[in-house]
C-alpha cells in the first residue's frame, strides 16, 4: 500500500487491538465472570469423579449400603454441572460474538470513513482494490484475535490453567511440578521463533494483498481483457502471484509443523510423568486411586489448551499482520484539512480570484501552475483550453480544494478557501466530468447523490431539464431501474445526461464542466449541449472546452501551454497573443478562414467587451 505511517511490530498491534475493548468494558467484565464460573465448574467435575471412584474402590473392600446413593448423587451433580457449564458458555459465546462483531464493524467503518476523507494525492497513488481488501481482511483479523484467539482459546484455558495449578499445588506439589515443568520448555521453543514468524507473516500478508489488487484490477477491466483475448494470460498471472504469496506461507507452515511435534513430545512427557508419579503415590499409600485419576484429569485440562498453541500462535501472528494494514489506513492523515477555526463559506456573490497561485505535485520538481492570477465575476463563464496534461484539471482541482497550492491563494468573495470548511465549499460546486461516475444503484439514487432530501418531483424535474427523462422512462423500471456497475448499462450520452441532472438538482453557485463530445453521436451531442446550456444559465462556470462555440461565447478564455498558462483573455484577442490558441483553433477550423476571421486582431484588449471579468496583474 501507499500509506506513509510508521509500521508497528506485532506486540504494538495486539496492544492496540486490545484497547478496542475499552468501549464495552462493562460487557467484557461481566463475560469474564461468566466464563470464570463455567471454568470453576469444569475444574470441580473431576473432584466428583474422584469421589465416585474412591467410593467404588472402598465398596469393593468393604460392603456399604451408602455407595449406591453416593454414585447417584455424584452422577446427578456431574450432569447438572455439565448443563450449567454449557448454558454459561452459550451465553458467553453469544455475548462475546455480539460485542466483538460491533467492534469489528466500528473499526472497519472508521477506517473506511478515513479512507474517504483522505486527500486526492493519496487516492491518486493508492490502489482501491488493495486497500479495500486490506480493510476487509483487517476487520476480520480484529474479530479473529478478539473472539477466536483470545475470547475462545486463550482466556478460558488460562483461567483453567491457573485454577488447576492452584489445586495441584495445594493437593500435591510433586504432581504440580510434573504437570507444569514441561510448559516453560515449550514456551521457550515457541518464543525463539516469534520474531522470525512475525516478519514472515508480514511478507505473506503483502503477497495476498498483491493478489487482491491484481484481481480487482482485472475484474474492473474484464471487457478489455476479452477484447484483447488475454483471459489465459491473466489467469496465468493470478497463478504466479498466488504461487509467490504461498511460498513463504508454506515455509511458515513447515516451521510450525516442527513446533507441533515438539509440543506433542512435551505433552506426552508431562502425561507420562503424572501417570508414573500417581501410580507410585498409590502404591505407597500416599494417595487414593480416585486422586490419581483426578491428577490425570486435571493434567488433561491443562494440556488440552496448550496443544492448541501451535494453531493459535500462527493465527495470532497472521491476523496481527492483517490488522496492521487496517490501522495503517486508519492512521493515514490527509494533507488537505480544515483549519481548527474554519467557518462555513457563504454562497458566492461577487467573484472568484486566483492570486499568484503556484502548484506542483508531490515528488515533482516541475510546476504544474506558476504565478497564476485572474479574477472571475460571479455569473461568468471561463473556458479552459489546451493540450492534455497542461494543467486544466489541476486548476479545477485546486478550486475544489482537492489540493492546496504551495504558493498564493484562491479566494471566493475575498475569503481564502483554506479558511472555510471543505464541506461548505464543495456544496457550492457541481462537477460534470467527461466520464460521469455512476454507482450501481437506481437512476433516482444516482441523480439525487449528495442530496438525500431531494423529492421525487425534484428528481424528475432535474432529469427533464437535462433531457434525460425520455430514456429513463423507457427503462424497465423507470427511475427505479438499476444502472449496473459504473453505469455501464447506459450509453455514454445517457450517463452524461444523468450527470447533468445530478448537477441541476444540486443547484450549485459554481459549475465545473468537462465537455465530452468526441465519443458521442450527433443527436446525443446536441441534447447534451442543450442540457448544458440550461444548467450553466446564471451560474459561474469553468468549462474545459472542446467546442469553438464554447470558446467564442466564454467571458474569459484561459490557454494552457506546455509550460503552464500561456495566455488569459477573450476570444477576440487571443489569436495575436497565444501561439497555442492559434494552433488549437486551426485544428478545428480552416486556417485561411481563421486568419480571415481574425484579420484585424485587437492590439489592446477591450476591457468593456470583457466585462464582467477583471484582471489581476
């Protein structure tokens, strides 16, 4: 990923995961006492078994009428204890699942919300598929750590472990020593592998993130894959990425298989030691047969969970690495933020001013815009023309405050847009790009996007003004029709008109329009031109222009050359002052006719003709 926050080791990640429990502290304290009670009953059951066995042995030696009663009573208590334990653990499991699921949802939502708030520079570098995959796996990892690893397989066994240790120390220290002495040996062996496995799990996590990134990229461009007959090649690429990701994973699994063998030997050694010592104590009369069975049962209670360590520790490391990826997104900070004292921007009344604005993209030594100054009166239209990559979109993005300029300022009615809230700024602006971005939702939801309070009649009125209502009503379910992923069930012209309807409904003070006609048929182009004129009426417009009619009708034309902005002026004066303008104009019009049309270019700009635009030196 492209996150530039410091990496954390597994211990730091786990501590952070555990801090998430703080929001439901009282719930987890209650659950602790529930599982403590259940574990206490589990430890008590072997004592009842010991009593049954000792009574049976005693009855074989001496006939006793009370033996049967003791057996029935003990069996009843064991049965009741089992039922109570099962009920308590069911309550514990459900409540734990519910609490941890809420934590997972909360942390995933927080990370996703932060991802959406990050600046455009981050999203330009980031791969959305990789990050969404990281958030999904990271949220699941938090759940696995808190519910499966800790809540199910660590806390309850740890309670049993401590309880059994206390019981054995009080009953027979030698048996306690034989049960617990192998445990530190096992933990020492596992601990030596911890650091190595931590690095390995991070490598594995990155490998599978690369697989997700590539899968998302191919899935979103599947039509292109088919057009170029690259299905087999892309499948082979997926296979090679999976092999690369699996290689360290298989090495890690082999390592833990060795640990499992060591664990089995340690557990077997402890069990043999308990059997040998217990048998010796029975033969020497130092304990009863029932007590020997009790020791064996308690030893099984301890070593059962320990046998799971070879599974739990790799799972813990693996999920800590995945959770770290989520925390990296959560910790990422935007370079474009509201100031602490930022206030809402009032509706545009007077003008927009670019004052000595200079901007370059991060990591670049070349200025995309340098010392740009101009002023646009409210209600005017500004045409932006130039070759691709010369800064037209950059200027628009600075107005939207997707980026902040390194030098200079952009002012709306005299207020630096960095001093107002981003939300209030963008609520005054509507953007209709060349390729309108639609969601896999209904037509109505796409038109009303960003305007949740819009009524059905307002939505249909916006569609009518955008000349979109005719094709919408022809769709299977009209405004309730799904437009498909990225709106691909619609034509380019239809998507463009949905975008215009969305902008009309937003009722912006400022309109940013990127004209798109090259890929449209004549009828669609004419309808979009008509809808655009309806949308632009009475608004302050920035148009990335591709039509000569737009350029001629604009109040101001900004010409972008290879080194940034080359000239600013009206259509009537740019022929004489801008080589780029002459070149672009000539591409769309016969050169001779163009020269004839401009045979007497103005030597000085007619500022009355340029009203309501004012210049800033």
